[in-house]
C-alpha cells in the first residue's frame, strides 16, 4: 500500500511526504498505534515513499524499489524478528547495527524496521541507543510500538514519535470517512433512528464492532486534543465522558455481550 491508500492518516502522510521532499528525513521514527493497527504496512509505505524512483515522497507500485519493497526483497531494508517468546533480543539489534553500517546496494539509504519495539529487552534497547546516538549516514530506523511507555526515555527523546490511526484496507467499505460521519451525527444529536440505520454496518460482527469503536474513539480523542476543526464546538468534559462510554462498550463486546446491542446502548448513552 502507498500513502494515498490509507484512510484516516492523511495529516501524518502529508507531513512525511513533505519531510521526504524537503530533505528533512531524520534517522529515527517511532510509529505508535494500538495493537489492532497494522503499523508495519504503514511503515513500509513510508519506506516506499522514501525510496521510490518515480514519485518520491509518495510511492508508485511500479518502479523497481517499490516492487522490491512490495515483494519483501529489497536489499537495503532490514526487519527485526522476535523470538518464540515474543522478545526482541540484543543479537537482533546487533544485526540491525550491521545492516545500517554497511554501504547500501542501491541509493544512499539503509532502512531498518523494528517490529514490536516494545518487546526489546533492556540490553537490546541499550544497544539500539548507541546507534541512535551516532547514526551512520543515511540510516533510517523505524520502531513500531503499541505503547511507547515501554521504551526507554533516552530512545524516545532521540526519535520522532508519530501516532498511526486505525485504517481500513481499500475496498472494505467501512472506512474513516464513514466513521467521521457517524461521529458528526452523534455530536450534532441526529435522531436515534437515523444513527441506528448506520450502526447496522458495524454491529453485524464482534470484529467489525471493535474496529468501529477504535475508529470513533480515535475521532473523539482527536477532538479532545483539539486536532480537529470541530473541537471548538464541544466541551472537553463531554468528550471525556463519551470516551469512557466507548470503553465500556468495548469491554461489554469483549466479554460476550451482543455487538449490535452494545453499540445501540452506547449511542443512547452518548446521546443522553
Ligand atoms: Zn515507486
């Protein structure tokens, strides 16, 4: 996937495009996002935008670097592996260091992606820190994290940290636009029968309902953080209450309550 194909992350993609075109790429990024968000696919879209020959800053699917990235065989990209127990060990970061120190095969960049960066052992984090302190020329290291609280503050302070929002694969229908529409309907107080009609797209399965909750929770969080134009229309206290209500619905669904029932109940509470 290339940047334009991701819903719900437009601002971040635009920012990264600008940094590539303006030669402002830095050596360490942390992409943080909840565990259901596939941050690897987003990170690889960023890498494509960096290495693309045809459309630098965006990616194209067609040039040799883009093709190699999509086929998982680009020589200048290293992706760490976790152990059977799910840890990222010191040895793996040692391999990463070797990768970013050598001369790139093509172009002038060596790229490394650390999957589940939260799982790095303390020793691995200390080793990585040395590379972040004195990064080899052209190195770009991308850490994927569910929760940056698990990372050493010295690593955080040497990285640019970006939030990747939940997105939907192209063609699945329930995209960020639909979710924003729903949030707006709730916020302006549309009558329940109208909202209920929209809900049927999400209440049909547990998985869809949870994905929907992630989406609206992100939308409300953005409002709370004043990232969205609509922010000024709502009081922070209201939004905090709504976010709690969304969390309750998630707990209910996870504990086996019927998803459609949980969503309807949540909408009534938000409206009330
Ligand atoms: Zn390309």
